[in-house]
């Protein structure tokens, strides 16, 4: 949570943001990787990429402020074409999303005719428009198996593709994209800390294979939250973005969190100051070109429809959180 000195420091900005939210009929969505003063201080809805996509599809707010990165704001725009979508800092991108282009997907289709393409939600709207369905790390297996195909192309994250392939009989054709945050973790990080502690180790599927093999649990951000809620280890090591540990620790004070985390510079571009400023100016606005939006929207909606099934719901572990609710519940 936010400490009392921090609360006093942030209080004027939080007050301004709350006033502007009311005036603009706005709602703030915050990803799990946002800093505590945003995640706990001003966010109305919080969660991982899948949770935020669902919340964006269901809100009736006039304005949506996406405290995340560009692909998340684009997804919100795809699901709310007539609403104003704001990204507080237009430079908040994603190394993984930038690792693949629309023409790369077209080339994969040329090489593998007739094979359906699934794109990770961590892609641009232009890439989504070239795909048959989207997925997140929480529902990748469910989406792959829903297509009833012996082979599936899954882009862009190579490690997520291998993780998914290990959990299904479907052959996965992958791309060579990586997340610059999760790619920096190594198995030696786990070995060194295990030599000193008995921490329960949780890793994201975007981590390299050796890290996944060494971890006690591998899963999405919502999956990690659900696992910690169920297991309640004395100490835990989350191999993911730094603020994830901060935000989970706030609702699990009984767990001691070790923090050899890596920062996402793009996520950290979002601040209380630029949230306030974007609400004042109603900018920067996110727009998706008319020639891209319909196809990209179809891929996102297919994911949401597929993962609304009972089987897919069981395959996911975790959900979005609202203020005051335990994470992952």
C-alpha cells in the first residue's frame, strides 16, 4: 500500500485526479505493473491484460484512462470505438509488441498456409488485424485448443509459445519475440536465492526456459496472484516486473517478498502527474485506423468469447480486482 508520508505527498494530485474523473465521467484502468500510488491510489479497476480487456469492454464511462502501455490502450479503443481512450504518456510502448510487424504475420501465413494465427495481446492493433484470435498468458492454452487445429501459429513471444506447447498436444509454430523485462531473469537468480532462503519461486511465461524450469510455479500475473492466495508461502520470489511484487505484498502482508525484480521503463512512464494532465487536456488520445480496427476488434472479441466458456474459465487462474477487493479474487 501507500505509506503515510507518501500519501501526504501524493494527496493533492490524487484529489485533482478524483475531481477530474468526476467532471469527465472517466474511469482509470491500471495494470498490475503500475506503481502503488496509481494502483492503490487512483485506479478504479485493476488487473492483468485479460482483466483490463474485459473491463474495457464492459464499462459505461465516457473516458477511459489506460495506466499501462500502448497496446492496452489500443485494445480498450477497439472495444470502445466511440469512447475517448487516453494513454497518459504516448511513449509508453512495449518491446515485445515492437518485435513483430503486420508483414511478419503475413509472411508466416504464406509459409504455413491454412494454419490459424493467434497473437498475444501484447501486440499492436495492426498486428492483431492480421490474426484469427488474441490470447493472454492466462488463456493461451484455452485459445489454442479452441481453434480445433493440429497446428497453430502463436506470436510474438517465443517463451510463451514454448510454455503453451508444453501444455497442449497442438503443435505450436512460434516467432522470436521477447520481453526485455522478463528476458533479463536467469536460472542463476533462482539458484543463488534458494541457497539463502526457502522462498517459493513464481515465474511468468515470458521468462526464459531455464527460469521456467527452475521455478516452483509458472503462470500469468493473475495466475501468480491466485497461486499465492491459495498457497500462502512464508516467503515468495516473483520473477516479473517490480511493481507486481509491491502490489501483491499490499494484500498479502503475511508473505515476505524477495525482490530481484526488473523494472519496465515503459510502464513507469505513467505517473500521477501525467494522469492528471491527460484528464485536463483529454490527450493524448488513442485512435485505431479505420482500415485496421474491424479486423483487430474481431480477434480481440474472439478471445473474449472463447474465454467466456466454462472450460476456458477453469483454465484461467485469477481475475480483475476492484478497489478494496483482494487481488486475484
